[in-house]
């Protein structure tokens, strides 16, 4: 079995299984040559994007051995195990456990431990079968016997070294640095320095290690919902205690489940304001725990506070009469957002705009911005009395999404209409007030419209409307009437 992909000179092998390798096939060989050697070859298209996703998922699983883990090329994973190996019985025991589990998942893996990432990369791939996988400190002389491919150079540089008769790392390292740099460039010197630790090669972890993290590794895999729930309670309690000591509150938390078959599942919650309340966080997670698929069992759980904010102490109100409890409101918003989606729980935010339909916008609800906008109270008065009590700036609480055209009859240009027809229904105006002129926002591009004259009217049945006339009488384009909103 081989995988193929487009390469230089046509279709080439990208990977071969053990049987194909024993028949003399190798990655990089043209497919035509491979078929000539093995006529009955099984061929499938390579899927590099799927390979990358699988490797990234495997790197997530490897964080059970330490937080500093990253994908390394197309077929490797790199870990910084400083300070972690003793938790697994030492470096050799950790590596054996890792390789055993990977083989159980169906992966063929070879690992190595060394003082530098470059040395570990070369030692894992080219040390041979009879050498131990752990390269102890002070054994860098063993690297000199590795082939030049262990330097991780490009194909052109390796071909040049082969022409020069340099087959091992030691042969390259013995050459003077000046002539070597002139002939092969700085890349060879850089790779040598990385290999022997003369040049640092830091690891960028995947994901970025979070200081606020809590994990549990179980002696035996768990799968019952009661055990998962109990573990979640312990993790949340431990993490909230740490956040409380740091004065931090979580805005987003991720709970990861590491299965024995290598699968990793994550569930995440978000909060509208920072919190380190275990009860509140557990209520949010409770609605997602039902989606967890334990498979053959969960061997570890990790809880991360991926987004946090300082949680400042606030003075309670002297009296809560007539006031909403901010904590209770935050809990309600969080439960609604995590159940329905943050885009479905919104609030209106005022915007600087003359146009009523653009004077506010929607945003995800949060406690900080959830104080109700102050509106003038309107009692059950007649429209004429309300006009005097509310003043000319009264605006309706309910607006149509788009103003709808109406047919209106007005006695003189600036008077309110006597009658208007909306959606085929005729309304006779009993009370009216206006106009309130709103000019177009001429300073905004594309907003050069016509002035609007708004009127507040009440029909004979007591229904109250907000109408406006767009344009002026006597202009080239005749004015038009629209219905924009309703008063209670």
C-alpha cells in the first residue's frame, strides 16, 4: 500500500507501508517506477490536510505529558519535558509509555529524548535499532556518527554534501566553519549549532500553556456519567480556588476529555462577566456534559481558563429594593447564551446617529451594558395631555425595522395629516403634534438623503403612531409619507 501526491516531475509516492518498503519502495519515488517494481501495487491519494488535522489532534493528546507541546513538521511532535519526566517515572519510562499508547492507537512511532530539539529529532530518526532512545547529557559525541540527514537540511544541501563525500555529522562538523559557510551557506552552520546546543531552539507550544489549569489523571478509565460529573466538580473547585487567590475571574473555560483510544473531546463555556463561582460554572458545564462521548473510557480530564480578567471587589448596594442583582443577572445571561448561543441573546446599544433606525445596534448581552435605557414614563393619558407632559422629544419604544410607506392627506404643507392609509386600513387622526425635523447625516458617505418631518398622532380608536414626511413640498421630487413606529 502506498500513498501518492503531485510532486516535481509528476506523481510520486508520499508514504509507503512496511510491505512496500520491504519490496524496495520509498517515499519520493515516481509512481511509474513503483508500479514497474510492484505491478500489483495498491495506490491511494494522499490527504495532507487530513494528515495535518490528525497530527494536531495527536499533539493535543500529548499535552497529557506536559503543556509545552507542538507539531514538528509533517510527521513529528515535539515536547519540552523539563520538570515533567519524574511524574512518569523518568525520561525513559515516559517515552516507553508514550510509544506504547501510540502503538495502541494504531500509529507507528519512534521517539527520543535529548538535550536539544534538533538532537532529539535526529536521534529519533537515525540512531538505529540497537541504541537506547534516551541520549544522556554529555553523550553529544554519539551525534557525530549520525548520517548528514540528521541535520535536517534541504535536499540540495544534502546532495552537495554527498558529492563532497561527507556522509556523517562528524565529517561535516570537522570542517572549518568559514569554507563550509561559503560552500553551503549559513544553514549548515545553524543546524550544527542547534544540534549541539550552541544555538537556542525554543518550542512554541500548542496550545499556549495557561497558568490557570487543573487536571486529573485516573488510575483506571472512567465512563459513567456520575464519575465524569464528580471529576468535573473537583476540577472546577480546584481551578476556582486558584483564580480566587490570583484575583482573576474566568470569561471562557475549556474542559478536555482524553480517551483511552487517543480521542480528545473539548467542551467550552463563556461568561458575560468574570467569575470564579464554582456553582455558577458547574451549572454552565452541566448543560454540555451530556454531549461527552466517553468511548472506551476517559483516562484524563483537563480544565483550562483560556480567557480571564481581573475580578475587582465591588461594594454592594445599600438597598436592593427595586434593583436587579448584577450577579443573578449575569448568571441568567450566561445560562441563556450557553444554551441558545451568544448570538441569540442580545441587547441594544445606543449609537450616535440622527436617523432613528440607526440609533442603536445589537451586541451580545453582558452585565456591564445591561442597565436599562432611561425612557420617559407615559401614563394612560390622552395624546393631547401626553404631548404636554412628555415634551416634543418623546420617541416611541417600538419601531418598524424599515419605515413603511403610507398614503396621507394633509391640509397645508407643514400640518400633520388628517387621515392616512396603512396596509389598506384608513385611520382618521384625532390628535397630532409636530413636526420634529430630522436632517440627513450629510457628513457620512452615501447618506445624502432628504429631511424628515416627524409627527406623533392618535387616531379615532386611540391608537398612537409615529409618522414622518420625507422631503418638502415644492421640491423637484414630491414628498412621501411613512409610518415608522408605535406608542404604547
